């Protein structure tokens, strides 16, 4: 029994075709068939059945596939740990942030980090933005920037805290108010980012009793800002996002009574041995964000 047998089962299970799997593994079909016979002999069971011109896993095959995937994943972790021991100042950091609007401040910090650590390549994995925790647990990224710290398989470092404000047109009836209540939003048209409502903590908090009069989902911050200025609806955003837009005029930020605040964390996989430069990246990022006027909890009104 060898690792190549597990890789073979995984390859066939993915494409459900022996010929295509052989091509993907750069083997002949006869060589792959021989490997399949070897592993079926080892376990004394049939692993695949042919059905409608497809190779489908048997129940025994499914068990072997799961075991094989776990073994291959553990082996990859071992390889990374060995690499970490051998390369203290050289390597790669894969980073994702849960909120895609955060990438602008992350990229600014990366420039300074790169200057101090030229041998460390930092890659932003934007594809993992909406599955940050899963990507961390699957070892697809090294650092996740999150707004929760509840998974016991992850190790969290606090970065900074932000506060949400109501963003309204200067012509809106709230424009001159000192505060607005959370329950007041139920009578307004609401503009939010283009994500499922159930995935938005803010939406769930403001509209737990009643849906907004109208709901608009927009992908870009700039478009949300323009809709607010036009009086189409109100929005709720953190201080560091709206701060650059307020001097341009046309809208104001109103504090929310029973302030909505959140803490951002940098998370890593607890079971994974981290290179020194990963912790340095996190420590420097936390220090930068906590002391930065742009991202610290500052008044925007």
C-alpha cells in the first residue's frame, strides 16, 4: 500500500473515468488499472463499480477515499512544517480577509512588510473571501482576517475595533440628529452590499422584526455612497470605510444609539506550526491598525 494508490483513488473519484484519471496522473490506463487491482487486493474489496459509463465508488471505496485524503493532508502539513524549520526568513504567506473592502488597507500594509521582509512572498487569496474559516481549516490560506473568534481550531490575534454609523443624505430627516435608534431603520429604504441577508450581522440586527421598506443590494462602496447622496435610501457602514467620502459632501454619518461595534482578528490554524515571519506579519499588522488614525475607532461626524 503506497501513497500513489490513494492519489489514484482520489483522481478516479473526481473525474469518474479511468482514462481521464490516467491522463491527469500522466499514467497509462493499463498502469492505473494495475494500481487499482493492487489496492483492491490489499483491502480485499471492490472499490469502484461501473455504472452508465462512469466509475463510481462503492461504500468501501468511500471509506478508503476519506482515509486517503486525511493521510495526504497530514503529509502536506508535515512537509510544510519541515519547510518552516528550514526557512525561517523565506517563504510565502497566503492571506484572505472576510470583508473584501478591507483589501485596500491590507495592500497598503503589505508594501511596508515587503520592504522589511523581501524574502517573504505575500499573496492575497480573494477567492476565499466568503469562505475564510473553511479555507483556514483546509490549509488553503495561512492568515484569515475575521470579525469573529469562535472556532476553537483557530488561534486569534485582535487587530482593531470599528464602529458602524448610519449614512444618510444631507436632505434626509436624520441628517441633523445626534443619534438614530436601531429600530428606526425598519421604516427606511436600506442599501447594503450584495451578500445574502442572513450572512449580514448588521441586517439581521436592524431588521429582525420587520423588513425595510425597500432593499437595494449593491456590489461597490462608491455606488452605495452615490445612492445615499441621491436620497434613495440609508446605509450602515463602519467608520474607516465612510471617513474618506464625508469631506466630499452630500451625506452625513449619524451615530447609532446602542453603538454597533466589532473587533477584527487575524486567525491562523492552531494545529499548524507557523513560521516566524507569519507571527511577525500579524504583530506588525495589529500594531499598525491600532495606531493608525484611519482605522482606529475615531469620530467621523
